[in-house]
């Protein structure tokens, strides 16, 4: 999904910096995406190092106008079997690191009175799915955080919006459904489109929300889900 988001921004004319914790993967992605896309190796769970990373990025590349928080990790496990360590691990990635990046990049945006921040939530923030309690907790907390950030940042013309991807055909989704055909069919049955989404669908939404076309869109929770949130 992050790859598709970077691709869509590049095609829209942006210079893009992508982060990833695996050097060969992130550098390969940057090379494939081509000129104007820069790879930086970083593990978002190293939260105390984020301020230094942001300083390095802005020193090297200059002003950051758009921030998309899309790092993710899944844990499919019954709540009664989920340990404190596992729960915390998921929150570190999906909530704590997100806040740290927003805070650090947000300083410059607020100072310049311009910027767009995209948060990535999930359908688990609006419906109970079972066996994803930690993931759901982190993605649900994103909404409360967004509302507060909008109240604080909007006077400085910095917009924060949240996308809730539906069931997008990614390795993370496949990890969940490939060994659980019953769950896969249950998901498809409630999507009116009767199909999984594509990563580019999320990239297109990110570009819109960060563009001039979306300049008056702020504090929105946008499902990109083929109608899954309202399906029967």
C-alpha cells in the first residue's frame, strides 16, 4: 500500500521520501519508482529516534509538505490469547510512532502555516471483526487523535485527514485470509462491489486529500472500501 501511495504522489508531480526498515526492500522500491523518489532506512518502532530522523530528512531534502503515516503490522489472534507485549508492539507501530511523526513534521507545517497530514486507519475502527483487538485499538485511537489535531492545527492551515482502507489486496490481507477461506468469503459477502480493492485506490485518495482539490477537506474519516462499511 505504501508503495502505491508513493507511486501515485510521484505521478502527481511530488518528490517523495519513503521509509522502511528493510534496506534491500526500501532501496529496491525507490529504484523502481524512479527519479524523485528517495529511500531512507528506518524502523518506526524506534520512537525516540524519530525527532533526529525528521531533522535529518528536512536538512537533506528541505520542506516536507505532506506526511502519510502508513507503516503497518498485523496480529490475528483471539483477545484472550493476546499478550501485553503483543498488544504494545502493535500500538507502537500504529499509534505511538504515528503521533511522533505528526508532532515532529507538524512543527514545520504549523510554522509555515501550510501542510497536509494523512493518517491510515482501518475498517476495524468502525466495525467489530474479531481476533484483531490490538490492531483495532490502534486504528480506532487514530480517530480521536485526528480530531484533536484538527482542532489544534487547522488555525495554521495544516489539514489532517484519515483514510480507512477497506479490504485491499495486499500481502497483509493475504496473510489474514489465505489460511481462512471462511473469513475471506464473509468479507466478500459484505462488500457490495464483491471484490477487494487495489493499493492504487488508497494512493489516489491520499493524492486527492493533499491536493488543491481537497483544500477545504479537513478532519474527514474516509472509507475507501467498495461500500463495505454500508454493505449487508
